[in-house]
C-alpha cells in the first residue's frame, strides 16, 4: 500500500500556482473507507466464516457514481432493506427489483442490527475494493476515482502519447520530474506572488508530470476535463463537498483556497479563488494525512513550509 505521508503541502501548492480474505479477531477494528471517506457511523466491517460483510447503506448511497440511473434515495434504500428483512414483503421487493434490476442478486444479511451485504456483492455492483490486511483497512472506490481526461496516476508516457498525440513535452530542468507535458490550449491563471503582487500567467488545459516513466501528477485547468464525479473547473467548492464528502484538508494560500482529499492511491486537490470557484483540479500520487492508525491528525508545520 503506497503511503508517503508528510509530503510538503506548499511544495505541491507552489507547482500548482507557478508552473507553466482471512479471519480477524472480534476485537480488531477494520477501518472502512469509501472514496477516501471513513465510514464511522454506518456500522463496522464484519469478517466471519462466510467472508467479509460491509454496511449496505453507504455502498448504496454511492451507486449513482457507478451508473447515472442507479441513484437510490433514502426512502428506496429503506424499502429494500425492509423487504429483504421480511419474507412477507416479497411483493414490495419485486417492485423494487423491477425498477432497479441490478439489485436482483443482492442479498442482505442483518448483523448486529445492521443491514450488511457481502463484499462479493460490492464487486458485483461495479465498485473497486481492496483489503489491506496488515493495516486492517478496506478501501471501496467508485470507478475511475483517480482518473481525469482518460489518464490516471501511474500511467506511462506511452499511454499519454497514445491518448494525446499533440502533447508538448518539456524537459523538467531544475525539477525532480523527468518531463512535464502540456496538453490543449493555454489558459490565463492569476495568483498572488511571494511579494504580494498579483500576477497572470498561462497554464495548459492539462499538465502532466512524468517521473521514472510514470505519471505522478495531473493538473486540469479547463472545464473540458471533469472528474469521475462530474466536478469541473468553474464549479464551486460546495459542489465538491457534496460529491466528495466532508473529510478533507483545507488551507488558504494568499488568494487561493485549497481543498485536498486523500484517497487510496493518492490525493485529489481542488484549487479555488476567493469566490470559491474552482480554477484547477490536481491528482497526485501522494497522500497528506493517510489512513487507519497511521493517519496524521494534524499537519506538522514542516508540511506547510515553502521549500
């Protein structure tokens, strides 16, 4: 499991602003995350002789990110749970399954007074999931969570060239990167420099960093490239909170607001202006806080230094 906590917050910000199945003892707690958001109040993961069981409700609440037509409101979720619990509600269950055929093979089990589904059903619904046994962390992710513009962290340079034949590569002189790729047109981007003056520079619609033949960051500055949850440049931070949740790192640098979500394979950054309008979206191969017992509750001062 990739963990590189403590990566300098402002090193990343500077680039953004200035670059052109096993048994577990009952007492052991399994940390449970969906798209990087810890599920603290929906019930605990249960592992028994039948495998791993996951609270139903948070999984169902994210079905709209699997398929647009799969969104279930709380009322429908409650109806489905009630119909599964009571064998006499077969007619109600039939009506729900008729409207939502993908629920046909989902079986609900009541464990500790919670509606649970098997991890196999989670995969069947279309989620990605991985259990880090040594850390006792279960990550469930909606598809393409770390993908933007068809690219994702870890892709190689050949994949970038294949998807964007017109990419312009620059050798990353004076930087740790091997190459910096510019994709699309140039966009104006204003910011406050270290001396307090407002500056306007041009940034590409999509910027790609390559280290050791792998994509290590992606920075979108155009509405042409929405996230997997439909957030794009020009949207507002309130849209981000609704889509990605309330567990994030939030900082302010000069006139920019920066909201960062740790996810299983890195972090997603939203850079907004003073009006809370998103100007840039970035994907990184680093996490700020991490997960489970090793989660950093407070960022150290060294993490917020300009280097």
